[in-house]
């Protein structure tokens, strides 16, 4: 399952422009139950709530905002067994802000909640494109 980026994926991300706004599409599948390194247990949903609560201040202080949040209801195109519990798009003023977030000491402490909560995920960087007609705009 995909919880954290591979070294190669992170290196590719770092090679992209850092001075333009980016959107990060997040698709998250949570564990039903999770166990922390200290042995304490809770639901994946509770652990992910803790992640949002503790990482949120860092995210917002760097100019991040959630621009869309939805409830996945079913897969029309794609693997039939792939499902997501959470879907959202986070906007950052630039990729440098994202890099600052993931290297922030407070964020590094908060990320344990995400690590134990998530069974599988997708994190897709998207740049802004000009307005256009139709789907190919």
C-alpha cells in the first residue's frame, strides 16, 4: 500500500518548480483500527482526525487551504476494489510551502497520526492551468 512517498518520488517532486501555486489531490483509505508504536489503539478515523488537528496549524500558517472536499461514493472508471474514505484538494501558495510543511518539526511530530491511520493513499501534485473550453482546457 502507498502511505509515504518513495525516495524517487520525493526527488522527482523536488525537481518541479517551487515558485508556483500547487494543488495536492489527496485520496485516503483508512484502517478500521490502528495501533500506535506505544501500543495504544484507536480507529483509523480517530487517528486521522488527530493528524488534521495537530498538522492543521502548520498547514494554515504556510498559506495552505482546503479548496475542495468530497465524500467518495463509488468508482465509475478504475479498479473496482479501489475505494477511498476521504478525498480533498489542498492548495499551497507554492511548492516551497509544501516542502516547508513536511520539514517543520511540529509537522514531523503530527505525521505519526497519519502514518498509523492510513491503509492506502494517493497524493497527486497538480499545477494550475489556464481557463479553457471543455475538458482539455
